[in-house]
C-alpha cells in the first residue's frame, strides 16, 4: 500500500534518531565538563589566578600589632614611682624617671575621705607628694569634676592641672579598696583573695577607661593600687594580687577601649627598690 513506509524511509528515520542521541550525549558531556571547571575555579579562588601583592614591612608590623591581645605583658615594669623617684634599698632617694609631664598621665592612689571631705591638704604619704607636685597640697577641696565622679571605691577621674612654668600634669585620681577590712560573709582565704581581685579590678578598669578616653595622652604611669598599709593581710602577696587584678580588668574592657590602649605606653611604677623583684617574679615584664 502507498501509505506504508518504504525501507528507505525507515532507514532515514533511524539515522535521524541516532543523530539526536549523539547530539544529546554531546550536550550532556559538555554540561558535565562546564560544571567541573566551575567547581575547580571556585575551589582554587580568584586569588590563585592573580595573587595579591605581598604586604609591606610596615603593613605586616601594623597587622601583627593589631593581632596582639592587650594583656598584663603590655604593662612594662619601671623601677621608679609615678613621680619618677625611687627609694633605694639603702634608703636614699633617686630620680631616674623624671616628672610626668607632657603626654604622660599618672595615677593618684587617693583616699575617699580626702576626695569628698578633707581635701588634698589632709593627705600624706604618696598622695601627699603627688598633691605637692600638682600644686594643690594646701587646697581645702579637690576640683569639682573629681569630687562629682569619685564618690566610692573603684571610681576614677582624670583631671589636668596647670603647673608653674607652663607644663601640664594629667592625674587620674582613683580610690582603691581598703583591704585591711574583711568583708561580711566571706571567710575562706581563697574567697577573700578572689574578692580582693574583683574589687581591685574595678579600680584598674576605671583608671584604664579614663586614660583610654584621653586620646591626646600617649603614656600611663600606673602603680599598685591599694598597696602599702591599705593592702592589709595581702601585703605579702601584693605583687601577685596586682597582676591578677590587672588581668581581670583587661579581660572585661570593651573592645574599643582595649584598641585605644593597644598603641599606648603602659607602665607599672614601683617606688620601693626592695619590692621590685617581687613584681618581676609575679610575671610583670621590664
């Protein structure tokens, strides 16, 4: 019959079907090859084709400095007090550090009763020497910004004082805890030590926040807060207590504050030569 396909027609149809199969197979292989190339490109990354330029020495130093965490190692142990003087083992006074002027701030271990009531003229010891240097030794009261901020233990306030001759002194007044008195409800030695660390850490944190906020100041002369007679039963371990308290304070600093301190010169000043080695043994670095 005329409607039935001839053998030739069937051959043509079979050839066309074979050609379609070959074309589909070719497309499938091409798609698979393209996907493989894309995966290899993603795995290697764009920098493999065009490597970035190596950072300069200055850039590497800056990156390393930014990567270094702020720690107690950032505080350099210095063999003199905040006013630059040192009492030697022979009980003679030396002046190896010079006065804290210019862009240097220093810490005053103030007593709360003097900040709020008695004023500078009633203070003695290290604080009295500091007030003599600041020119406020005979004043009946502290500057109002200091009195308004330092209202309890652990609080600190930076205040700048004009000195004779045109210099400026930047003093951070801080009231540390009086460790001579045992807190209620705490009796075991380990718990008492941890309580002392916590209280001291609050004072150090206040000092560091005040200093960090003053962007024009480049150096800080810190001292062992609550040292001397205020250390009470902790006097034999004041070096380790200071180390642990500063560590605790640094751990809780906000990141912006820590970054502001990372590029500053931080020092822990030891006035008595006889105590210097104990602070080295506690972990402070020169």
